[in-house]
C-alpha cells in the first residue's frame, strides 16, 4: 500500500519505475523479434531485433548512470553525473539512429516489404500504440521529474515508438498497397525520413543541452 501511494503521488518515483519498465519492455520485444527471425528465417526481423537489443543496452546505460548518481550525496555532483550520462546516451542514440537510417535506406532502395506472418502484425500494432501513447504522455510531463536522466528516458521512449511506427507503416502499406509500388515508395520515403530526422534531432539536442548544462554547472560550482 505505501508503494502504491508513492507511485500515485511521486512523479520522480513513477519516472524511475518507468525507466526500469522501459528496459524490460525493450528487452522482451528484442527477444520476441529475435525468436521470430529464427522461426521465419527473416533477415529483417533479425535487424529489428538487433536494433531493439542496442536500444535496450542504451536504456541499461541510463539505469546504471542513474543508480550511480543516486549514491552521490552532493546535489550538484548528482546533477553533473546525470548530465554526463545523458550526453553519452545522446551519442548512443546517434549510433542507433545510424543503424535505423541504414535499415530504412535498404528497405527503400531494394523495395523490401515487411510482411508479418499470422498474428505478429497485431502484436506489433499493439506494441506501437502502447509505446507511442505512453511516450507522448511522458514527454509532456517529463519536466516535473527534476532529473535529466529520467527526462531523457522519455525521449528514448519516443524514439522507440517512432521506429515501431515506421516498421508498422511498411507492413500496412505492403498489405494495403500490394499492387501499387509508387504508393509504397512515397510512404516509406515520407515516414522513414521523418522518423530518422526526428531521432537525429532528439539525439543532437540531448548532446547539446547536456553539454551546455554541464559547463554552466561547472562555472557555478565553487572550487574547493
């Protein structure tokens, strides 16, 4: 009961729980895609599984930095540690986005279509709706968390949701516009470019904002 009340009343506690929840969901989804890749012998599923595995590792890196920051007693030291972790996370996001961009380019150039056998498309659609809705809500409320790492974790949620949206869009357009290659090309170009550009912009903003905040904090912190 006390934990339930804390979850309801404490935004920061909810943000911390969400950080671990996101790590768990990303890991499970990577495992699910990996199993699907082995079962259906799909190179695309394998690529998506690798993406989410790396995505999960980025979340794990955030968790480790958050736990290290929480062990520090000085408030400025905790903030500096979190900002340092956020900047490194932004760099990892650039690497993730590079892989995502290469996947999108390959998909568009080779006119590859993602076909989800059986019920996989419904599981993917459910995951996309879940993570997209959750990420938008959390990004809006992230400033109240008063923690750079917890706020950045919300940006990671949004990046993951956008990737899910891109793969789902490809599957749906392949199903709906099976006979219209121009329609598929236009949709893949539009959505793929928007997703990759959005994740790239988020990563650059995280790196720049963390760097500026770190320099500002170092100037304001008196030397001992």
